C-alpha cells in the first residue's frame, strides 16, 4: 500500500480510530486512487423506491414478507422494521422510479443543480403549486424525483 494510505490511516488514528475498519480502508483507497473526485457528504439519499403495481394489497403482502417491511398508516407505503433503508411506495398509476430525498428546499435546489451537472435533465411535468418534488431524467432517460422531505 502507498505511503499516502498509511498517512491517511495515521490521521484517522489521531481522531480516535485506532485501527481503520475494512470500510474505512476501502474509502481511503478510493480517495487516494481517484483524486479527481472530491470526497463530500451528499445531501441526497434514496428515500423511496416507487413500484408500479396492479394490486397494491397483494404487492404489500408480498413485499412486506419478502423484505421484512411493515405497512405505514398509508397501506401503500412500506418501511423497514428497523427504520434503516428506503421505504417502498406501491402505486398503480405511477411508473417505477427512485425518490431521492433532501432535508430541505435549499438542499433540494443544490442537488438538482449537481445532478444536472452530472448529466441529468429537467423533465417538464404537471407540477402542482405546492410541489415538493422535481422530476429529472438520468442520461439514459430513466425518470427519478428529487424530493424536499421537509415540505
């Protein structure tokens, strides 16, 4: 391993990590081998996976059992029992897509700009006046939403 890796590991030790975990070593390796990429905290995360289904009750039963998810107050929304991970939204009118969540409107606008700089394109949509989402398409044309989860 390179001396830069060991120097980065030494710096981690000064912050209370006596021995970097395998994950930390992988991140350090990635940071050192990919200097053109700047390590930063992304403001966006996968909040929900929207699945187009023909029968939401049947789908909810299947996906609850398959993933160990539980129904929310709205039975078309399933969430992990431990609260860790994206929720599943079962919808008979929408197409299958990802909902990427941000903490607030400022983060939403920043992430939309960042994603557009990576090649995403804004999609004309019938947005309601109080829309908490922006529809984008990835470079292959797959639609996804960037959601202001604070709205």
